[in-house]
């Protein structure tokens, strides 16, 4: 397919358990939903995609093979289940961290201020107005979740991986967050992979990576892509 | 706060202890000094050429050594952090025990190393003193930094990698930010250790003009005339310098980064695969240690008096360690912010202050107890409070919903978690108490002759062998104490 | 609030109150101690003399048998603190033992000059070499106990190896060959150190001398340890150090420097404290301590020479008991103050 954005071909992550994906393709702006029972290997798959576990096989993003690239070179944003925000930084600093390490903040004050204003605007969108300088320890679980999402998206990754992104959010904030992510997926050159409880939120995922029980040994977990 | 409530009483006790340990001695000290204060004479002492010269000299060597300790300590911490967990724990354990050894050991080690390296010309100069400080204090610094690094969630590092951070960015934005406040506090503690360093300076420094504030205080209060005002003028500078450095350190940390730093030097858990064999080794070490000590105690003619001195030191150490821990808890729950009083005071000045206040009214061993409690309390609180701060509030609340009182909930949830560390700190304090010289030297008289002073008296009468036996007993006691503590923990 | 915590807290608070109250009874405690019983002699000395294996403890029993008097020993950490103790706690001692002539002069106001006591020792024959000091001292209430000459002790083998010649005068110490070859003690905190610095001529530059010593140690024992460990071939010490080496079978390995200027002598003595009630045990003590067998114990217990003439010295002391250059120079407080000022300027680099 000429408009293949993400492709997994005989992709295997070798961690404490082995996770296999035989074949999965997705277009740009598409949403991939990972569905499997608890403890199946969803987190292992996510960590593999992020470049945090040893892996083999084909993983291509925009035609570029990523299998042997380090995490920092993969252009993937990850929202972890435990947020993993940086406690030594404020909320705002966490949000713009991805751009900061890429030198995108630059040295000129105008550019830096403009980008920081943009980050603040995004925080406002998700109901985090006046929380810019708050230390992470002072944020609620829901606030941290939103900061984590902003941190992963603000620097515009090509692949956005979400591990339980709506956990800890009340319905109103969940809606806002989902709208934000939907807009992000629709407007940016990105593909979104999401692990969430299926009934947590109604999602129109283009692809579903389903964990299946196969004849493989117990430490091997297989995911199969289908279109729901 | 309800009068008669637990918190009320704890505050009363904490306040009373502060007054007893620091307030009254300081008052009597000031009273004694003021006898000689006429026409701003005292101010002239504080700004006399000798004192200013000493201040510059002490700061100079402290900053030089502090800088090396800072760099070496950071490097050591990161190096150990890069090792696999088991190896890391083993190295941490060994470094913690290494740091417990008496300063005479470090003097001997430094002398040996410098000779081996062909650097004899450094001996009896500040160079040798600084080398000894670096050898002796770098492990403490490294252990503190290591604890902070180990508290970092490695997944945060992974998260930073996914955001595109290179190793240098991670170092700058995550590691450095995490350790910066702790490094500041550790640096202040290193400066305190350097400022109050005595044996190392006198044994390796070569004497005058290689003087520091601490040796000058010693010279002011020894010999035939106790020059109280001279000692005080010097001590003021010590306190001012340390307080000044502390304020600078606090200003250097942003509001976000004012985290509770470090509890580092007490030894960590040793990774053990075969528990039975490990415990067996500990029993053998303890047994051998006890056998060697028994042999020394049973030898003639020094054995008997040495045993008596050792017993006195043990009683003192047990009393100091117990009372210090009790007061540390009292201050934690009562008057936490004042638990650092005395942190900036040299042991010799503390001894003098206590002697002024309580000298005539009490037994020497009790005076030593008071001085050492005042001396060790800030160190115990700095090692214990970060641990106490990590409260399991949810579990305590769960206990209270099940009918437990506040105290019962704390004892059920927190005490089992804190107890292993408390035991280690108790051994830690005991070992330091037994090796302490400055704080007991003024009070040793008559029947009270702690181990360090006993050894000194033997040396003073040509009884070298007997004198060295005292040092041997101290090292053996340290090893046995650590072995017993580790055995208990592994059980 | 639970009962146990209440009681523990109350106990601690009461303990604090008690302790604070006891601080105010400083004077009362001291007053209780002034009234000594008629058959006890309260002696104040320094820790080495008063320790379990020291001289005073070793003769305590014999003194009681001979005189019926108890010897009650109190100690300070070192001799120099005896004066501080007398100042802080007046009336707690009848006699001090172990002060040298300088300390005696510095503490003039503390001593009683008891003619009866002085007359009681008229029959004692002191070592003729110390005659000048002992005679004048006794007249002022200073009763000598023992003495020791001070000089440099050197290791012969080290000198041979380094091809050093033994210095003969004090100014030899400034020669390049002796650079970093000897250890001395700090005069501000050490009695032997003070002896050294008040003995060397005031014309000798301390600034030059400080470049010559290996280290200026805080105490005699530290300096001698360094010497025994081979850090330097020479150390300023008591002449009786040779007797120690003799008893260890090392007598032929060490020797002393016999300076042309003469060797300073430190005389340790005793004095009666002023203000205490007349104690008959004091006279008995003096009679006892000047007996030849008692004086002989000083060599074994304190490594000092007896002041009384005619004491049978152990073989190890024979070598050092006869030499020509004893210099019992009289030091005054003015000498010491002058020395300390000079020390401050030329050695410390700054003065108070």
C-alpha cells in the first residue's frame, strides 16, 4: 500500500515474555487499539515499540526501519501508565521537555516565549490553567495524566503510544482529553496506538491488535491485527 | 494543639531537651566569656590577624579538598550506580563499613599510600591532610549521592529517552536536578567534617603553621590556661562559615528542588544468595572478634584496665546511642525544625559549653553523654528523618479505620519499616561514640577513662603495645557490631 | 493520649528540671568537698601519674600502712590543667603532685608556704645537680618529686644510613643536613615542647627553624611514635627514653645528643594548696615520698629520675644518670610569654 504509515512485519519483542506481531499496517492519522486480557503482554509490546526492549523483525514508520534504533531516535511519544513525570521539574517544564531536548526552544527569547505560550495554551485546553509552575508532587492523579499526555504530544511525534491514557480522569476531563487526542491524530502526521479498557471510552479504531491464544509456548504472546 | 495531648507533651519534652542540651550550656558559655569582654575587647579577638589568617587558611584547604571530594564523590557514585544491583549493594555495604573505621586508620592509610607513591614530601603538610580527607570523606559523599540516584525511577530515564533526550541531556536535566539539593547538603556536611577534623590535622599536618580553626580551638583550651574567649572567637567563625554555606546552598536550590535529601552513610542491605552460609560467616567473624578481644582482655598487665575502659566506653556508647535515637524521635514529632541545633558546633566547643554548665554537678560519664548526644543528634536526624517522612499514610488511615489509635497505627505501619534502619543507626552511633576523642578528653579524670583516653595514657608512659591494643579493641568492636547488626537483619 | 507516653514524657521533663536545678548547686557541692577528714590527703595530679598503673596508685597502699593516712587521688587530663582545676573547683585538693617549676610559678596564688612543712624535709638530700632549683623552690613551697633532662634522642642506624653527624650545638639544627630530620613538640600545648623552645637561644631564628623540623606534634607520645616508626631519625624527648630502650634490649640502637649548651631539666614537684585546712597527712606524705625505696619506684612507673640523692637506680638508668651538661635554667612566665609572642610571629604567621 502506498499510504502505509506504520508497518509491523514479523515483529518480535524479546523481554521476560516474547511478544509477536505477524503483520500490521496502518495509515497516517489512524488509531490502533490494543486489546488483550490483563497481564497478556500489552505493556511489553508498548515498551518494544518505544525501543525500550530488545526486538527483531520489521518495524517501519514512514518507510523508515526503526527496529535497531534507540528510543530517542524513533520519534515516538509514549504516555506511560504510571505517568513517569519528572519530579524535579514543574508541570510546564515537563510539557515542553521533548522540544527542549531537541533544541527547539532555541536561544532567542521570542521563539522560546512563543513555544512556552503554546505549551501553556495546551495546558489551558486540558483544564490545567494556573498549574504551570506547580511541582509534580502537588498534582492530582488526573492532572498528572494530562501533563503526561501533553508531554508526549507537544513535540509532535510520528507515533503516539498511549498506555491507559484515560485512567484517573473524570468524565468531563476524559471527554476533553479524548477530543484533544482525536484532533491531534487528525491534524498531525501521526499514528496512534492506544491500550485502554475497551469499555472505557468508545473509540473508532481503524485497526485492532488483538491478543490471541495460539499454540505457542506459555512465554510467547501473539497479537493479530484485524479491522473491527 | 490540646494541652495534655501527645503532641503537647512531645513538644514540651523536645523543648526541654533543646534547652538542656544547647540552651543552658550556651548561656553559661556566654556568661563565662563575658567576664573578659570589656571595651569591645572580644570583637578585637574575633578580628585579630591570627584569627582572620586561620579563617582564610581553613577555608582555603576546605574548599580545595571539598572540590576534589565533590568531583571524586560524584564520579564514584555514578560508577557504582552503573554496576548491577547486587554488585552495587555489596560495594555500598563495604564503603559504609570502611567509613566507620577510626580516623587513625585513615592517617595510617594515607601515610602508607603517600610513601608508596613516592610522595613523602607531601607528609606533614596540608597536602597530606587533604589527601586523607579525600580518602576518608569521599565515600560518605558518594554514598549520599548514590542513595539519591537509587531513589530515581529508572523508568523516568526511559521516558526521557523516548522524548529524545541524549545521555548528556538526561544527565543534566534528570540526574543533576535530582541530586543537586542532596549534593548541597552533603557538601555542607563535608565542610563540617573538614572544619572539625582534628586528629588528621595534628598527625599529618606537621603542626604550626599548618593550623586550622579546630586545632587553634584545641590550643586555646589546653595547657595551663584555658583561654575561653580565644576559643569562642574561633568557634564563632566556624559557626558563621557553616551557617553561611548552608544559606548559600538553600538559595541555590529552586523551590521545586527542595526535596528532603539523603540518608546515605549507614550501610545498606548486603545481597545474599545463600543465607545460611552468609550467616555462618558472620558468626565466625563475630566469634573470632570476640575471641581476640577476650585474649587481649585476659593478657597481663593491661588486660584488666583495658577491659574496664572498654566497658566504660560501651556503657557510654549504649547510652549515647539510645538517648540520641529517643530524642531524634521526640524532635521529629515535637520540634522538628530545631533538631539541627548544635549541627554547626565543634565537639570541643560543645564539650566546653557542657562543662561550664554542668561540670561540677555531675559524673564525667554523664557529661560525655550530654555532649555526644548533642553532637550526634543532627546526624541521626538527617539520616532518619527522610525515612520517617516516607509515610504510608493510606495504610495508617486503614489501620485507624480498623480502630487503632494514632500511635498504634504508626507502630503497626511505620515502625517495622523503620526499625532495621534504627538498629543500624544505633550501631553507627555507638561506633562513633567509642572512637570520639574531642568530646571526652575534657571529662576523663579519676575512675572514668574511656578507651581513646586510656590508649593515650599508655602511649604517654612508653607503653606502646598496650596503647595499640586499645585501637585494636576499637576496630574489633566495630567489626563485631556491624556483623551482629547485619546478621540480625539477614535473619 | 496513651498512659505510657505521658509517664515517659513526665519523667524526662522532671529529669531535665532536676538537672537544671543541680546546676545551681555548684558552690554547694564544692563546699561539701572542702571539709576533708583528718586522716585523708586529697591529692590532685595528672592522669598518667594518677592512673591505675601510675606511681601514686602503686604507693597508695604502702602510704596507708606507713602513716595511717588515705591517699585520695583526683586527676586532670594533663599537668597543665591542674591550675584550671584549682581555679574552677577551689578547696577540693590538699596537695598537688606533678606540676613543674613553670606551672608552680604560674600558679603562685594557689600555694601555701608552710614553714613547718618546709622544715620537715630539711634532712632530705637532693641531687646536687638540681641544687639551685630545689633549694630555692622548697623555700617557696615547691617540693620536688622527680626530674628528667630533655634532649634529642636519635637512632644510630638511621644516622649512619643518612651519613649524619650528631649535632653538638643548638645552631647545628639549622644546617641543611638536618632539614626534616627531627621532630619537636608544640610549645603551646606540650610541656617538653615548651622546654625546647624556652631553652633554645632567643637569637636563633624560629622562622628558619620551622623549615627544619619534620613536624611539630601536639604531644610527646605522638612525636615519639613517629620517631619509632622511622619518620625521622631524631626526636625531642626525655633522656629517660634511653632507659626505656635499654629495658627492651635496644640500648645500643639509640643515643642522645649532648648539647654543648647543656640540657634543660624539667623538675616535677608537689605543693600544698592554699586555703585548705592544715592536714597532718601532708607532712607524713612528704616524709614517705622522699624515702629511697619510694623514690626508686619513679623510674619504673613514670620513667623519671628521683630527686633524692643515693637512690639505687635500675641498670637501664645508669647510663643516663651521670653526665655533665645538666642545665636547670630557671624559666619565668615572662620567658614563656616572650617565646609565645615570638612563636606567633615567626612560626604561626600571625599573632592574636
